[in-house]
């Protein structure tokens, strides 16, 4: 249990700025995070919620299964600021797990910097400081999410064993070379640092695997080449709202959908998304697997 005194200490305005830099916060988000922490440190009821959530996050460190505790079970509606502060207040426990697994500092902090990116995306989406993806951050705070080059990976149990669940952060072009490098780095990295999770394949669930993309974009495009790596399983599920969010940083409510003609498309992918929706089509998230790279001798992984 992380008590309230420890939370106050970890969210102190003298020490928090350095942590926020390491976590990839932009200056405007960092200033507001310090201000939010200062307010909560003075409010006993809010502090108690942060302590409870931070403690549950700490209990979930090292658990890469659905049995991990839900840190947001007591979170008041609309209080994503408390979720963000609980994440900040439990960094030490995640870092301890990384140290136990001998994960290099650069990769440890680089992976945890997903938090700063999520806060930045929140500002792009809503025009304000916040974190509406705090549910996703449970995965990063398990201590298993590793940002290796262009992609993020986390060990995940499957019916046939462990797989490396693959995520695509919004951090630049998804070139074949960058994906090759990330795949090549991931397999030996997880074999070395997560021997208790012996992975047998890569896995991915994303709208970027929707076969519609191959019908709308050139075969030479980065996304179509990324799709070709994956063997799809089952069928997709409708995901129009997620596509609009990830492609345009706009939240869409299924009960009050956005008119796609109001979206400003600047890239070929954005134009494809809009054109398909305007024509009455829908987008779906699909799941697929890809084999691990051939374990031939390669240069040392980035943590060597």
C-alpha cells in the first residue's frame, strides 16, 4: 500500500518536474501536471483516491494477465486528473520491476514516456490538459510494455502460450525498415528480460489490419506492407470511432456520430478514411499474428 504521505512526497512540486521530463511531457502539460498535483496534495479526499489507485497500480506491476487489479475501480467520474497523478505516483514501483529484469534505463524511461505522449495526444484531441486514455495506461504500468524503435510490445497470454502484443504509437512513418528493426529487436529482448513469458509469435489487434486499407491505398504504401506481415484470425469488429480518433485526434460518440465530411483530411490515409465513411462504409479492428524473426545471429539488441 502506498500511503498518503508517500503520495504527497512523490507529487511534491520540487521533484515532479524532473520526473515529467523523463516521462516525455511537453512543457505546457508539465506545468499543468505540477499544478494539478499541488491542488490534490491539499485535498484529503482526492489524495485518498490517488493513494488507492496508485496502490492498485503497484499491485499490478509484473502481472501481464487479465487478473491484474483494476486501479480505477474507485475513480470518480470525470476525474482523469486523479488517474494521471496515480500513474505519476507509482512510477517507482514500475521502475523497480524494470530494474529487477535488468532493463536498461534508456529503454525503461523511453517506454514509460508513453504517458507523456498520451497526455500530448489528449491536448491535440480535446484542446486541454488531461488523460482520457488512462485505461490503456494500466498496460504500460504493468512493467511489461517496451517501446523498441518504432513499435511497442507487451507479453500477453494466449490459448497457445505467450505472444508479443504489438502496438503502434503515433510517432512517425510506419516504414518497412522501422518495423523490421523493431521486430528483430523485440524477440531477443524479451527472451533475455522476460524469460518467464516465452513468446511464440507477434500478435496485433488494430484497425490498421482492416483489409479495406489494401483496397484504398497503393500496394507500395507503408500500411499495406505492414498488413501483409499478419495472418488475420476470425473477423473484425466495427471500429469507426477508434479510426476517427487515431487518424484525426477527434473523439466520436456512437450515439451521436461525427459527419465524416466535416473532417479535414491532409494525408492519403485520412482521405481514404473519410472517403470510405462518406461512401457508407465502415472500419473494423482486426486481429492477426506474425511469426518471430528467424533466430539467426544478429547484432546485439539495443540493451546490450
